[in-house]
């Protein structure tokens, strides 16, 4: 992130009472200044933002360099509308404030809001721009309300400062459906270096541009925590899909049986993604058919077992009966032997 010290110049001239920007030029400007200050301080914890007015009795510093965007918002409610804009003196005071910044590693930037006709001529602005370039001060200019009258002079002024991706001119046309804060949000002034080249170069106003395309639909400069959470969630999901891809691709090769040649699609020789899908479909059908055959065989075996069950019981009963008959035969034989023995004894007694 760029380490930067910024001074915002607020136009509080009488022209700010006009209502060509809803609700008024001043309130639309105040909303845009608050957005800009919050974004600058959230981009880097060491960034500082100051605020000053350039109309009334003369340029006045309202907030010195601060890292608290809330101070900027609170001071905006105390600004009074009066007098005419003095851009040159305002920029000179802002340059002096930046020169005495505490952290000399911070880049210097002035963001000037101009919503009234300029009284300075082109030569004065060009001379001022060259001085700013010599002191390494970058300038962003937001022209609204009187943008058509001021555009030529402000364009020469920005070019004198250095132009390129580090200095920008944003011209916002008037209209009931134009929001100054939205125009700044979709411009290089809010997003920093490199954005202007991607959107068609600096100086081409962002009011007519469509909404910026942020990743996940969230501006990371406005809600960095939500943007980071969405980015981490997306990375975890991609990692999970990448980890599951090898296992899912290896599973069909291990579990699915080989497909007979007759089951292969006729268009397999053509190759391509469609053939792979057809081959997988044929394998799935073959596996399903084999499962059905196995289930049918198990059902037949169960039926045979049910039929053979009574026969087993019958054989057991027959064996039982055979054992009983053998026992009866033994008892009869013993009884017969006893009877014969008794008869022999009786015959012996009779013979005596």
C-alpha cells in the first residue's frame, strides 16, 4: 500500500448552494470528501488526511494531518458557505502543510474539489503546476457544477503537475441522477495509480462510467474485512475442490469394471470430451447391470435354501426314528434272551 499524506481542499463558495447535484453541491461534495477521507486512512494505517477550505475570507485549515477519518466528518458540519474560491492560495497553503508533515517517507498529495468558476488564468495555473511538480506533490482535481468552463484550464494545470497515472482530473457533469461520491468511487482518485490507464486514462471523467467490477462485488477499500473473508472462503473452496479432484478421478478407475467392446459407443474413435462422458456412462450402466445380476443370484440362493430347509428337518426326524427303532430292537432281543434262559432252567428242573 502507498504511504501517503493527503490534504483535501473543500470548495465552500456561494456556488455550493446550487441544487444541480442532489441535494446541493455542498452536501454532495461533503459526502464525497467523507468517503475519500475514510478510504485514504483505511488503505494504510500510517496514512494521514487533512482538510481545509478555499473560499470565504481566505484559505483556512480545519483539520491538520490526522489518521482519524471521523475528525474530517465532524468538521464538515461546521463549514460555512461564503465568498469566492481562491484555488492558488489554497494550494499554496496545502503545499506548506505537506512540507511540514511528520513522516517524511509519506508521499504528498492534494485533492482539490472545484465547484465554482475559476478566477485564475491558464498561465497562473500552469506556473503553479510546475512548482508542485518540482516539489514532488501530486494533485487530483474533482471538477463539478462548472466543469465545462473550468475543464480546459484545469486540464492544463494537471498536465503541468505531471499528468500520467499519478495526477488526475475528474470532471463530473451536473444532473439529478449523478452522485459525486459514486463518480469518485469509480475513478482513479480513489483507487490510486494504474487505475486511470485501465479505465481509459486520467482526465476522462468517471461519472459516465458504469459501476466498478470488484471481486465478489465488494469494494475492499470500503470493507476490507468482508473482502478478506470472502477471498479466504473462496481459496478454501478451491483448495477443497483441488484435493477432492484426484480422489474422484481415481475412484471410477478402481471400482468400475472394464466395459466390453460391445458396450462402447460407436463414436469412441472421434475422441473428445463427449466420448469420455459416454464411456463413463457405459461403465456406470455396466456396473449397475452387474449389481442387479448379483442381487438376482442371491435371491435364487435364498429361495433354494428356503426350499431345502424342510428336507433337512425331515431327514433329522427320520434319523431320530431310526434310533428309536434300534433301541426297540435291542430291548426286544434282551427280553427274548431272558425268556429263553428261563425256559431252559424250567426244562432242566423237569428233567430232574
